[in-house]
C-alpha cells in the first residue's frame, strides 16, 4: 500500500463537535470556516461525511462532500438555502477534511473549521 506525503495531501478526521460531543445526524451543526485552507496551483480541499460504518451516507440530494469546487457560498452561519448543506442521515457520522497540494507555509497559521451544534435559538 502507498500513501501520499504531506506535501501532496493532508487528511484530518473529526468525530466530535466543539463541545466534545459525538457527531450524530439527530442534531444539526454549523461547520464554520474563518477562511478556507490555502492550496498551491492545481490543489483543492474537500469535506466528506461518512457514517459509523465508514461508508458514504446515502442521501436524497446525492451530495457526499463540500469543497472549493462545488459552488460553496460564503454566508451567514444559518443559511436560508441548502447550497452548502451536507446531509449526514440520522446516525453517527464523522467528517474527513482533505487538502490536496497544500500550501504548507500558509497552513502554519490557518485555523481549521469549527463544528458547532445548532440550537433552535441559533437558527434565523
């Protein structure tokens, strides 16, 4: 088996929200980016959701990741449309962020996105 070096790709997995609670499709979350990860020419990044079984999660809109090439819109944290929505089903899930051809210098100061549970009072 082979693996990419960090100059080629970075892979980060998250299973908990900002409060340390396990991610579950029974709740709603905001994945908030202060800024997007910087990549070198030809690079890109993506966030993909996987179920507890480590497989992609079937969903009615056939969306399995969000990335810098999927029409992602910068907006308020409670969007009125679903352009940025990543369906995760009703069970447990985890997210993988992949950064291909990362700008290692820029990533030294970059902050990864936070995952925060949306409470009814937080939704517009």
